[in-house]
């Protein structure tokens, strides 16, 4: 098999900006013996750079499958996925792993931290996996930016749910992740912490120029987004 190499795209001011994320006629079919489950059905989606997009839809409509494919954690059964113009579906495993380490961040509903490490150590690890210099300094600055400077030495059990979410967001900011995918990031938070986390996610778009794509059932998250995408039965409605 030909090995794809990860190459930073050249950028020219005269060029029209590439969409941050494109999914073209994407299908995802899961098979268990003779049974097939179609999670995505020819899904088309294009997302602008540095935008905050909320994806809504009933349980089982394919939202989490979409996030996994967008993050390069899963491959579509058919169709194409492109990140800033580069096809994720045509990359070798090594190239895709490097893209994930360098450019994609994931924020889950919970469990975003290695529990035996401090907040700062969690951010440092992600920076070192990306091969970035001055991991300690970058981690310290990112935690300060998101209001966690005095919590840097605390482990997950010593942090609130909202603080743990902000550690994950600080890690994405420190790496300058071009794409941040979030699965119900405020689902376990009270209203106050939800607002704080939403402010942090908006800051990723505005200061780090990250594109944030989040699956949510929250009206507050949807109202904070630049764009709301509705899904039904494995397809995008809007």
C-alpha cells in the first residue's frame, strides 16, 4: 500500500479559504453477521473555518458517528472526508495518526483527563504527543488563559466537571488544534458551568481560530453556536 505523507498545505492570500471540514456523500454501515445498521446515509456537510457549529438530532440519528469520522477515529464505508482540503479517507494510518495528534482535539462529556496526572501534566502530554516545543510553558499559559492557573497542579478528582472540560479546551488551545469535536461537552454541567465552558469554546474559535463542532441536546449550546445543523436518520436536514 502506498504510504501517504503528512504535508502542511501552502497558503496564499489570494486563495479562497478551504472549508475546515467537508463530508461528501458519506455512508457508515455497521455489520454484525447478517444484520446491517446504516448510521450515515449519504451525508453531505461543509463547515467554515473558525466557526462554532452545533449538531442537533434525536438519539440514534448518527451524530456521534459523524463526530468520530470527522475526528479521524473511524472511516466511512463510502464517501469522502476532507480536513482543510486534505482527504482523511486516503491517508495512511501513520499520516492520520499524526493529523489527530497535531490538528484535532476531542472533548467528551466526561473523562477528558488522565486521572493520575495534574491538569498541567494532562496538557503537557498532549503537546508532547504533537511534538511541540516548550510544552511546560505552553501548558501553563493555556491554563492561565482559561482561568485555571491556580488549579494547574490539581488532579481530575480535585477539579469540578466544568474545570475538567476547560482543561480539555485549554489543551486544544495550546496545540492550536484546527478542529475541535465535542460530544455533549456540557451534558453533565449546571447552568453556570455550562456558560463558562461555552465561553471557553467560543474563545477557541475567536483566538485560536479553531473550528468547533459539537453534538448537543442543549438549547443553550445551540443558541451560542454560529450555525445549527439538524440531523435525522443519518442525514443532514439543514
